[in-house]
C-alpha cells in the first residue's frame, strides 16, 4: 500500500515526518505526500481524503467519526501559543481581526478568550498576509501562530495577548494545537504510531539528515528561526501525548462545547 499523508510545510512537521516520507522507517509503506496549511487539511479531512493527516484540535469534533487521534506526531506544548497582534490597540471592540482559519485551534482559543469583546469583523486570510496586513492598517489585529512568535517585532507590532500563556495560566495544561489523525478502516493506528515515533526518533538522532528538506519547505527560511521553531514545537508531547496532553484536548474541546462553539466529543482519557 501507499500511505497518503498530509502535513504542513512548517519546520516541526517536516522534521517529524522526514524519515517516514523518505523511506527511512523500517517496515513503513511508501508515502504519497501532500503539503497543505492546516486550515486546508481541516476541510480536506472531512472528505476522508488522506490516510494520515495533520489537523487542528479544534477540528476534531467534525472528524472523529472517520478518523482516530494518534498519541504522537502532533503539536502541543508550553510557551508556544498563538498571539493576537496589533499596532496600538488595547482591546478588540469594533476591530477587524484577521485569522488564519475558522476551524483552527488558534481561532477557537481566540473565541474563548475574547468572549466578552465585540470585534466588528473577522476575516479569514492566508497566514502570510496577516502581519503585513496589520502593519499596513488593513486589519486592526491579527491572530498568528508558529514562526510569527519570533518575527512579529520586525513589523512594528505588539502582542495584545499570548493565548498560550492565557490558556496555561487558566488551566495549568499544555496548549493542544495540531493533531495527527489516522483514517479508520484504512490505517492500523498502532502501526502508524510506531512509524511516526520512529521517524521522530530518527530526526532526533540525526538532525542534519532532515536539514535541507526542512529549510527548503520552510516559509521562514532563516536557519535560526527554523531551529527555534523546531525546538519549541517538537517536544515530549510529540512523542507521547500522555495524561497531560489528553487532558489538554479534553479541556479545550470541553470548554468549546460548553460555550456552544463546537459539537461535544467523548473524553480522550
């Protein structure tokens, strides 16, 4: 069989999946790779298009009928949350806010945090347009993720809130950003878990092996920023969600369902 895999071109995904994609994991099938931003895979997964797919935790309530959450390969952590960036605003009342996707974890966290504020308009725009758009005044605020944590000062912007810091202070849990799902009836989840973990271990054993692949596909090409990105988002939760990771997923989706933002899902624990 050939395994259809959809992940983002972000450094954490290309680092984690490099060995699997390049046939370096013993016993794993060949891989048919699709690169797509997570807001795209959140929608594409609704059609069951991929055997393994990276999606937002916020999208899970619409996907768990066809897919199973794997305990590895995703993006969770501490100190790695989305940021709300502005030029000089103190709140978002009446603001136009640019967001990278309407079923992203970043946007779900934003809605939970901003429940008592009233933005005038939310616009879904490609991620790479958000910071320039805020800097140029097209948007009053922007919701950003990943490498933007390291580069936003270049645009003259400031962080109104670090949603990861807000989440961790409120819950004591890591922030659940991206999940890896396996298609039910097509992929053995235990086998897929083993392939992904071995691919990750391969990356940790020999980081130089994936460097060209990671840098070629990185949206932020500076090696220093890429290194920071991998160190932040590839961590112990990438290898094993564990009790804290599963508790974080339960807390996020439980709060979202209680607020009427997503359908309810059973506990992952």
